């Protein structure tokens, strides 16, 4: 989880993940979406994302194609959902408490 968090900490890497979420793209195609970033910098980002288990790399001849691996975020998602579920439970309890108070006054 720590590796995934570090990988998605940078806005450009999050943008790359969004680009390859639904389709495979080459490093060049990904780099073309960033005007002020060199292709080697994008390649470095892709390597980091790959090492974190967030993207898959597939070779097609001389091209390397990248696609997001949503399962790479599973552990992080489970961790965050614990907080979300706890907040929803607290909200539900509060709404039920307010409803009981309302019923008692009617």
C-alpha cells in the first residue's frame, strides 16, 4: 500500500493512470498529453507505476503498451473504505437518533 500511495502522490502519475484506465497506450502516446514534460520523465513515471503494481506493460514489437491495473489499488481502497464505512455508520446512527427524537416529540 505504501508503494501505491507514493506512486499516486504525484499529480502527473495520477493523470497517467486516468489515461490508461480504459485503454492501452504507448509511452509516446501518454507523453503527448503532457506539453511541459519530457518523454524520459514520463517513462520514469511509468516505471514507478509499474513497480507499484498500478500499471501493466505489454510489448507489441518495439512498442511498450501500458494499461492500468485497478487491482493494484485494492489494498489502499480497502483501507480507505474502512473510514468511509465508519462515517456512514455514524451518519446512519445520528439520523436514526434524530428520527427517534422527532417521534418522541410528536
